[in-house]
C-alpha cells in the first residue's frame, strides 16, 4: 500500500509517494502561494499529479503551524494563509482521498521513529534547527501533542532572561540563540565587536550586514574564518544548554537534530554534546541521551506524514 506525504512549508509545497518501507518513490514540488485558495489549489495539484502515476490509499499533510488535536483543521500557521481553517475536509473534497493533518515536526518525528535515527525508541525528541526551532516529542512510543494539539514549542523556552527579542513576543527564546537566524545574528554582533578579525565573512558582506545568513556563516566557518567559527561555537553552546533542559524534563533516550542547520552538524554537534553532558542535571551520574542527526534529511516530514496516512488507512472505521 502506498500513500502521499505533503510537506507544506512557507516557501514550498513538497510531496512524495511513499511505500510501507518508508521508501520515497516519486516526488513533486511547487512554490507556496500566499493566498488561501491558491495554496489549496497547489496542494491538490501536487496530489493529483502523483496520484495519476501511482495508486495511493490516502494523504498526510505536514503543516508548519498549529494543528487541532483532531488533526482536521489548522488553527494558526505563521507563514501560511490558514487561520482556523478546516483544511483536511477541504482537500478531501478536492482529491477524493482520506486526508490527515499533522504538525510538520511531529511528522518528521514519526518519520525518524519509523525509518530513521530514532527507530525503536520509546522516548525521543526531534529538534529541527531552521529559521527557528521546531520540535517533536515521542513519549512511550506515541507522539505527544499536548491537551490542545500545539505541543511542544521548545524553541520558545527562555534561555536568556531579557535577551534577544523574539517574533513570538517574548525575549531570550532558545531559537533566538540556536537556529539559522540566530547564527547570523551572532555573527553580525561578533563582526561589530571584533572588526578586522574576520578573514572570509567580512569581505563577503562588506557594507551590507543584512546579507549575513546562517548558511553563509557556516560556509565561512568551514573556510576557517575566526568570527564564523566563534559564531558556530556559540550555537553549539546554546544547543547543548537547550538540550539539557529538554532532557531534564523528558529524559529521552535519543535526541534527533534535524532542519537545515543540521547540514552543518560537523561544525557544532560534538561541541554541543559536550555542553549538553555538562549542563544536564546530575551530570556524570545518569545515562545521557544519544544525540544524532536526522537520517531522512529534507524528506523526513514527507515520509512521516505518509506513514501516518498509511496507519489511518489501515485502521478500521
């Protein structure tokens, strides 16, 4: 049996046909429209395109936003047009297939649990480092969604009281110090504080601090730029500190690091593990969670959403 997983992000709508072994057999991709109707047209279009080439039993939509606990509607999505929208019902009517909604990082957690780095774990966390931080939790082998479907917002744990402002309205959130956006902000601060020390990054962005991106900082760090390497070390420190908080509360056996920033894991992950091991409560007197990068890469949410759709298709009504 095959199903379709769709990853609906702020930039693109990516879809794939997935079999029962988690293999991605076919894909489709379009840019994400800003208007609600056009967005649903785009989703229906990629589903229909794949369905024309494959026999499928259902669809899982992984959405970057708050999904209601019954997984039928999107309550809020900061980078998408939906506000209190019955998305599953709408798409079902369009494509004539069962449709299931899930938060995108929850879907990624399912993908990594079924087929990737967290396979077989009973208590696991996935921390997706991108523009901000997304997170998924698996407790006793099941996704933890909270009472209203919006857990866990780990990226908005306060790690620096009165720290950097966050778009969520708070200050000092974890994602303001540990994300692609944070990496760029740290690099800009360091460039201002230590003029003349940067050998690669400063010449690239001379006269335009706004052109500093996390990807550019990571590239400069690989090329030996001292400022970029200091920024990566800061990210590693805050990743370790935040993971220690997560471990103190949930005591996972494995933590999976995903998202676009994880592509640069060789630059920061070993150092983050050291910070984590030292910051956790009861350090040196308790087992530590294994910290691994996601095995399924950019396709994690697609595979996880498809797996959830397959599970629903096999469950008797």
